[in-house]
């Protein structure tokens, strides 16, 4: 990555950390995915049960591999084959010690926007797990909340939809059409603007382009 981009992300990261902390989140800025992985593992107690939703950033940084091979109790719905097993583990993850997720977008003033299809990811973010760790590349950061919502709807959702087989307008064209298709992934749009209890949600910001 060019040094100018590194400096740009670092300066915005410093602002965003302060603004997240003002909203009672914990927040950390890491210049790369290697240091981010180290920080996340520092935040997870040994022996903790850990659940997660689909999170490309966590996959890219090697977090899922570290959890599966570490001294933890992964609640891994991607490791089972039947739909019944997947549904059972999805529900179990709602009450894990730690839940790991990404962010579809963040605003520089410290608010997070997530869009979900089935709702399990945003449900766990809102309530259930004792601790939630959000990993997010600085490419997810918009200047304003309005910009974050736009990014989540017109960038993150259409890009994520390319990973699934059922057809929606954005899957076919790459552009949001505000659809009502059966396979729509924009069923819940959640803005997280403040943390209660204090410190339950922890952000690890990464000074690289990560995720979608």
C-alpha cells in the first residue's frame, strides 16, 4: 500500500477511535491485518466460546483459522453439513462469550451501519453475547452517517450478494434497486450509535482495504 494511503488511513483512524470511545465503545487502530489479528486475540479470553456471522475481513486476516486452532470453543456453523445443525449453531452463537463480526460501513463520527439478510449477525451485535468484536478495514469509513448508509446499501450489499446464488437485481447488475425480491439481503438495516453496557462492543480498525 502506498505510504500516502497509510498516512491517510492512520489520521482518519485516530479521529475515528476518539469518536468511538466518546460513544462508550472500545476502539483500537492497527496499521495492518497482522497487528489487528494480534489485538483481536488479546481481547478474547482463553477458553471462551466464540460465534460469528459471515465476515470476509475476519477470514482475510486469518482470525477464523486462529480461533479454530487456538484454545477457544468455536461455535462454527460453517463446519457442519446439515441445515438443522447450522440453525442450531446459529442460535447458540447468539449467546456466546464473544461474537465476531464485520461492519458494512462506519461514519467518521463513530456510528456503524450494518445490513443483514437473515438477521442473526445484527441480532447478536445488539444483544446476547457478552462481548462483540468488530473488525473493519478503513475502506469502510465514510465521512458522514448518510455516506455510511449509502456505502452499506450501494457498495457492501451488492458486492456481498455476488457470494450467493439466488437472484436479485443487485446480483444481476451490481447496482442497488431497492428490491423486494425473495432473496433480498437488505432486510434489516441497523445503525449502532452508542454502546451499552460500556465497552461491550470493541472495534479493531485496520489500516488496509479489507472485506467488502
